[in-house]
């Protein structure tokens, strides 16, 4: 009896391995290391089928924080990098891990808070002034704390204030160490302020009584870039297929596809490729 | 927060609709988990039986090690497998990262210690009864192992189920080495994590219920087979 | 304490051919206690030797030492004049007080034992048929061994031991927990094996069984041999104090050193 079930299981196992044979070079798919904001907002679900239909290339997205995406790509684990942390992206290219960086699109960051707005920052358009007031009120603030693009942008803003949030870590400043969605869930759960990219916020389904309290400061601008991982440094990179994807994203077709993505009637990403 | 009733309703709605995406995800979950459990049993059962049946130097240390490894953190296993399979890692040339095979490897590492440690306990107890008789009959080491495993087969089904439970519920390792790629490496647990991060808590919970039902069906099926076989053939 | 009587068997041994099985100053210690103490016995070919003694005298322990299941702490066991080795062990078989049967059918239990001895194919099939016939288990061939009655289980255990074709069969209180009809059936099987030339070594508490089945008798007390001789002679006219007290029902101990040593985890 057990022998027979062993045979069955073993067969299942080898079938499993068979179906999952390593990808050979001819396989028409690429791996894109990207961020949770592009994935969770639904942008990829909207634009990738258009590209696949046109090119016959399947796009496999690994959605992690920008920091981890860059690290994975610099290990050669991906063909294209599509993230939002310009200084880190430029460092990635300078280190020879990427071929060239192109602007793709932007959206912006917003600060969201419970309706009661305990620090009273609603309506303030100067983001650093708003952050300072949150710190003075010692109102809870949920930070990604995960080295993601959003986290890096948030820390750049804190650096422009007189506040040292790390000193309050564990107090009013709470680092979740998680993705945007998990951090939003945590913020809603504990009534904390948090900074999110607008796309994730709009498509987030568990808003509770939260709303946007700070937006529109130019320093909240959030630029996305795309980079082909350098095949000279990482020979397994599918340079040809990856380049086709990069070219399409910054082409008129790709840019139009990005612009056409809407949630609840709102446009989430604004294409700004330079060609 | 939604009521538990509406979560259940959504869960059954998902099952009844036989949504192709859901079917695909459930199928991959089963494929990955069952493969990992099968490989783990092929390694862990003989290993555990050997530790349970034989006395050799280092046996206690090995036993403690196996028991401790039952608590391996999935994320650590995931990271280790990632570093091994990464294009810049030692096995990068195999191009296994972000494939179901990578997920099977990670889960096999998680489940094998469970299979071995629990098998050791079962076999050690049975061996206490059989050891003298085996010695008297002059049964060799391999004969002992296979006879003990065969006679403990019904208890070992529970061992396999314990391994299945660990693997099917695990998210940390498969997320890292699989990448949660839609239609390629997305399984039940990573989908639940994804929907949670999108704030779709009700859908996430409903998927959790689907996972639970799946686990329930498999456990019930194995127990039914075990009961029938036990009654029909041996005691 | 009682003194051991002169060991008549060893003086006899000088005049007869090499005994099938001998012990030389055999000793076994566990937990700082000497459980078998300087035992010298001869088991002669074709004879039926009964080992008796109170609980705790070391009977089961001696049987396991003779069979090579445990290593002695002192002295040695000689099989046909040479130290007991693997080949010697293969010429022996043992039946335990509580039959240890695999969780399989009657047939599979027999088949397993023969396979362990490298007996396969037609020869295995032939031996299984003979064994089942002798033990009157043919009708139960496909029954799970674990659901048989106590007597049937013990018959299967003996049939399994005999199927291996041993020159000597050790039995450790094989009828201790059986009803009279089952005891009779087991004794019949033992007698049959003896008639077929198998040397028998039997541990028993049952005086009647010792008379029925015993040619020679070894009486143990406190791990030492206190009396040996023809079974009928020893039982009718015991010379040593312990054997006399035993036959008169005045001798008992609370614990068996074999069980004690098992609890101490000193099994090799």
C-alpha cells in the first residue's frame, strides 16, 4: 500500500520537475524586477498583455521593494529593472550592472492619516512642515523601513527637517519593515500617519476612515525608471527580449498604455519618457 | 471588517465559480507541495529510520539536530536557496530561480527534517519491539530499515501529512525563490500575501478558507485510505 | 547462601564428543550487578535441555547469551567448539515469551524470516508450506498475524523459527500466558521439532512441562548454576537447597535481572 502510494508520489514528483524544467535561452519570456507599487496598483495587469500580444514575449514580474529589486538585478536575477529610486538606479548603471536608465513615468507620494488627523496637518502643502508637526505632536507615523523606493524618498524628506525619526523608532515612529500594502494595513490598524505612492493608495482596498492629508509638494514627486540589466556583466540576461520590452515601455504605444490606466476614473501614472 | 459569514460565502463562491486563475494557483500549490513532500519522504524516511533503529556514535547529536531543524525559519531557507540559485550563485547556470522547481527545493529543505525527525520517533518505538527478533532472525541493516518502515506505514502517513501541512502553509521561502510571478510561481500562500498587501482582506481570508478546505480534503482522503487499508489488510 | 553443586556435566563432557553449545566462565554484569556469574554449561546435540529457576535467577538472560543476542561481560560461548559467530547464529533460532510478529499476514511473516536468511523462490515456498502445515496454520495463511489468538501467534512464531532450519531452538517460556489446549499444541510442535533432530533449550516455570519435555535440566539461582543433571532426577530428588525449595514451591524472587537490565538500557 505505502509502496504503491510512493510510486504515485514519485511519479507526481518527476512530473512536477518535468514541467518545471530550467528555462532555455529560446524561451520567449523575461523577468522584470519591479516594485510593489507597480504590481499592487494593477498597472502591470493593464499594460503587460498589450506588450505580450504585440511582441509574443511573456513578462514575468517579481514585485519586491526597490532596494531588494536592485539587489536581485545586480545578482543577475532578472533581465529588466523597473523601479523608482533615481539615485540608486544611477548607481546601479554606474556599477556596470545596468546598460542605461530611461525615465518612464511618474506619480507622486501622499501622506495619509485617519480622519481625526491628530497632528492637524491637513491642508499643509509644505511636506517638511507637515512631518515636523507630526513629530512634535508625537503622532504615530508608520514607515516602510525596508529600503524601498518609497522608504528612501521618505527618509530624504525627514533629512530636510530638524527631526531625527530614527531616535523615536519604536516610539511614535514605527518601522514596519514591510511592503507598501502591509504598511498601509498596519497604519490603518494603529491609526498612524504614513507616506504612500498615490497609485498604491488609490487602489488599496482597506482604507478604513483614512484619507489624504498632504499632497502636491513638488518634493513628493516620484519618478520611475527602466534599465536593461547589463548582459556583458550578467551573460544569462536575455538582452534582445529585454531591450524589446524597454523600447516598448518608452515608445509612444507603451506611454499611451500607461496613461490609459485608471482606477475609479483617476489616472495613476503619468508617462514622461523623453523620446 | 467583514463578517465571517461573508468571508465564508466568498470562499465558497470562489470554489463554485471554478475561476481559472484560482484553479491554476491551487494546482501549482498542490504540485509544488506534493513534490516537496514526496522527495522529503524519500530522503527523510530512510534517514529517520536509520537514526531510530541503529546505535552509532553521534546518534544523539543527529537526533537533536533533526529535531531542531524542524523549526527552520522558512525565510532563512528561502534566502539560502535564493543565494544558491541566483545567477551569481554557485548553481546560477541551472536557471532555476523563479521557477516551481526552486520552490520545490526550498520546501524539500523545510520538510525533510520533519519527515526524518518524526520517522525517527515512530521507528524507534517500533524497533524497541522488533530489535531482538530481528537480531535472532539475522536481518541485515537494510532489511531492518525497510521492514520497520513498512510496518510503521500507517503512522508514517501521519508523518507525511505533517510535512504536507508545513509545506502547504508556508509562504516565506516560496515567496523569495519563486518571486510570486503571476501564472508561473504564484501559489495559494503568496496570493494571500499579495491580496493582503493590496488591502483586499476579505479576498485574502476567503483564499485562506479555500486553502484550509483543500488541506482538510487531503487529510480526510489520506485518513480514509489509511482506515480502509488497515481494516482490509493488516493490523 | 547456597553453594553450587559439583558440575557433573563438565566432567561428562570430557568423555563425550564436543557439545553443540558450551559456555566457559560466562558472566554478565549490568548496573554494577553480576547477573550471570561464572556459568559453565554444556548443551548436547539432540538433547532437550530445560533451564529452570526462580524469577530473577537469570534464565532469560542466559538464553540470550547462548543465542548471541547480548555480549557477555566475561567468559565466552562456544558453538561446536568455536566462538559463536555469524554462521553459528544462523544455525540457531529463538522463540520469545511474547511472540514478536510483523504487522503482516501469517504467510508474509514466514516469508520475511526466510528472506532474511537468503532463502528465496521455490525453496522458500516449499518451506513456508511445510511450516504452515506443521503448525496447522495453512487455513490462516492470509490472516493478519496480529489478530490471531495467543496460541496461534506462538505457533506461528515457532513455525517461523523452525522454517529457518535451525540446529538448535531456544524457547523463552513459550507457553507462559497460554490456555491448556494451546500449551498442548505448542508442546506438540516442540516435540515434533525434536523428533526431526533439532536440539531444544527451553526456559520454563512449569514443573510438568519440564518433566514432559526435558532430558537435561539446568537450575539457576542468583545468576549461578546450582544444579544440573537429567531432568527427572533433579526434579524428583533435588540436591541443592534452591532447587529443593523451588520444587516445593517455597522459592521466589521479585524481579527478573533480565528485565532489570533492560530497564537500565544495557542491551548491546
